[in-house]
């Protein structure tokens, strides 16, 4: 049997999956790890954990399938975006990586806006947000000059795994887009942005399209993982672009929706499209000659997990959600704001906070549960509305993935609020599956990424818009009024971020 490997380096675990030439998942392996929050709003991780977990996950998948490294035709990589992994001249880690959910860099975001003005969104397709890589680099340069003086190379999380696997410094266009240092139209690093921020081009790796081979597994990489030295490794993509490949969202009109800890709506475009305010992200897709708009909310299914863990820790999610189906759309006036860890779209505000608004003695846990489901859907609709205003046609179909999609009630709420058919696909492996499909093109199994998805992805519609449109339109309008009303309170009650 010949297989390709897709490796997904997420925030809390690394997953490796084996996919055969028919597109079937043969085996999976995974290894978990933690991350540190040394101060409020900070989030850091030892990059060595990613490599150790990658080696363990690949070996586990091969062992489970009873396969050898020689059976692997190519490897594709994906993972958490926006992190800053800093290496010295010897390739050693300078300090723990700053992660996508680190919120310490508000001052540096302001600095970037002052340096670039309107050119920032025009070139990068995005406003300066605390999650992106560029402000993290400026923060280290400002507050840790001794560490900064050692930095010879800046890598994204999956690309540190690539370095350990192959010895090569490389990234892909989709992940590079999330650094705020990329010329999204040109699909490469922006000399203008780098110059304005006084960052040397040599700090950053070479750039490739998602299916292109960036190098081969080295002898050291083979010894650690059980792969064979010389196995091709393709560029891959940031987790959301890879997830879109994994669900077949590679052409216009088909959107991807990810309902995991965070929530994402992802629209494919044939040319760069920029939302004027930079409130939705404009990135390169992992597919050549494709771009995408993306709205990101930080606490999607994470909001439901918080609610369950805090109020009903002994219940399953099914036990919690099923009674909420007896509550009418709109939750009898109760609204939930899902800003539990700050927000990105449409409010780039690390100090935004969650809230239940409209509670009365008539409301019980059923209403609160449904309000959480609806609040997350409203947050996703905020992103979708901004995309449509920027010129994206309303979607023909939204292909959904992530743990939250298992709930039939939540799927129906999404269909009603987003006014679109919701579909699922034949695998739940998400970004790792997309990385494997990119590897299948690099291995020569398919001529294009579109051909790979057409041959491998099976789509099943699971929900269509019902008759709740009026109730949800009214509830969403009230939801949108709440952030501007509550933002002054959120900001007044939080500690400064700073250094």
C-alpha cells in the first residue's frame, strides 16, 4: 500500500493521518501537549513539543496501519497559524514561541499602523491584530533585545516541524499570509512592509505554493519519525486553508466553516479581495491562483465547552443541547456574546468579553444553551456579512467541520442564521486531511488540488434554511448593537496588556 501523510500541528496536539490513493484515511496517530500563560493575555509554547509530538504521531499512525516508512509517498504539513518561532544561527530555539492567541501586542499593532497607514491593508489585506506574527516580532525586539539579537530565522509552527524533518527553511503562501508581512496579491514577502518595520528579508524562509515540494526527509528526520530519508515534503498550508482543501472548498461559491474551539467562515476567491476596514482576513489560499476571505471568532465551540464545564460538568454535550431544541428561535429574547477570549472578527479587540444579556426569571438552562449556539452563529454571520459587503457572492453551500457540527440543532441554527445549505464531508480529519491531499498532488497522484478534492471528498447536505429567518434577523440586529454598548465597560475592567 502507498499512502501520504498529513501532519497537523495544532495548539494542544499534533495529529498525523495516513491517506491512501483512493482518499481513504488508513490510520491516525496523535500526541498531546500543553502551552503556557505566564501572564494574563500571554500564550507561549516550546517548539520542541511540536517536533516530539510529530515524531510520536507519525510512528503511531504507521504502527496502527502496519506500514513502513517506505510506504509513504509524500508528507504534507499544516498547523496553527500566526505563531512566532525564533531560531538562532545554529537553528536552536531562542525563546518559547508566541502563539496565535497571545494578546500582548496591542501597542505594537498601533506602531505598525503608524508606520504603514493605508498601505497596510492595501498590501497585506489585513489590519494589524494582536494575533498576527509581525507585532510579536516587534514586541520581542522592544522588550527582549538580548533575545532579538540572537534571532537569525523566524518560522511559523508547522515550518519548525518542516525544519526538523528536512533541515530546510520554507513556508507556504497561505501560512505566510497570516504574518502581516506578506504581499497577498504577489504571494510573497512584502519588501515595503519589511522595510517599514525594519525587518531583514533574510529572517524569513523561502515561499512555496501548497502542493510544491520544499525538500526531503533528512536522515535525522527519518530516524525520529520512522519515515525514509528522501521522502518528499510539500509546502502544505495554514490550518484554515488546509481545512478548506480537506472539505473541497477550492472554488468560488463553496465556503468552508470550521466550528472548533475557534470559529471560521472561509470564502474562496479568484483574485485578491480586500475588505476596506481589514475586519475580515484576506489571505492566499493553499491552491495556486486562489485567494480567500476569512472571518475568525476566537470562542466558537469553545464557548459551548466553557458553558458546559462551568454549569453542567457532569453532562455530555448531547444531554446539554437536546433540551435546547424545545426553545423557540431567538431564545425568548436572551442573547449571548461569545467574546470569552477577546475577538477578531468583526471586532479586533483583545479586551472584548462574553455576556448573557436579557436574562429574566423565565429563562432556564435550555434558553442559555440555545443562546450560546445562536450567539456563535451570529458571530459567524458577522464575518459572512462583511465578506458579502466586500463583493463575495452569497454561498451556494457551506461545508462545515469541527466538533460543533456533530449537533443537528446547531447545524440547523447555522443554516437558518447564515441562510445557506450546510453540508458535511466524508472525513472529520479537517486540516490534516487537506495537508494529505496537498501531499498527494506533490506525490504525483493528482495533477491539481482541485482534481485531488474531486476524487477524494464526498459531500453530504445536512441542513437547509427553515422558517426562522425573521426571528433570527431581529435577534442578530440586537446582538450587533451589544458590542458597541458594552465595549467601554469591557475596557474599563481589564488590566493593561503592555510589556
